[in-house]
C-alpha cells in the first residue's frame, strides 16, 4: 500500500479479482465439501461475480457462489 500526503489522494495498490481468479476461488471453496467440481458458467455485474459449478459424482448438483470482485470474499452460495 502506498500513502501519499498533502493535496494528493491516498492511493492503494489494489487489484480486482478477474474471471479466472473468481473461478479458482469458487472451486477451492467447493472442493472442501464436494468432489468433483466442474465449472458451468460465470456472470458478472458491478463488483459482484456469480460462478456456477456442478458438484457431485452420483447425484449432480449446481451450486452458485457469489464473490465480491474487489476483495475476493465469498458473499454467499446456494444450491439451484
């Protein structure tokens, strides 16, 4: 992080989460509880990204993972 004093703005070295990183975050989270985890789709709007993944070997389920693209945090997940 770089701080600038005086009349200049305070700036932060921040990188937003791109699509491939959002998929990796969702995959890593879901692999803790399910196997296999297969990417289905991604939709993004503003600072939110929804990653849909197919999980399960015998009984397949679709799980949507909502990720904040500025922080990389998982906000919620839900089964379809």
